[in-house]
C-alpha cells in the first residue's frame, strides 16, 4: 500500500517519471530474478556448511 501511495505522489509531481517507473519495474524485476535465485542457493549452501560444522556440538549437547 505504501508503494502505491508513493507512486501516486510521484505521479502527481512528475507523471512521465512515474509512467516510466511503472513500465520499467517488471523488466528490472525480471533482470534481478537470477541474482535472487543465486542468493537463495548460496544461503542454503552456507546453512548446510554451518549445520555440518556444528553437528558434533549438537550431538555432545544432547548426551
């Protein structure tokens, strides 16, 4: 909702910029999508490494 209100304010102040933002937003979102997927994969890999490293401590704590 806040994004829409900010866009409305931008539309009142400078409508060509608001229309350009409206058209370019999906294109930018599609261009950034692979970087998000890589970030998710790297985050998962780091979580896995952390779980492997801390596994002996968890086992010892459970005993």
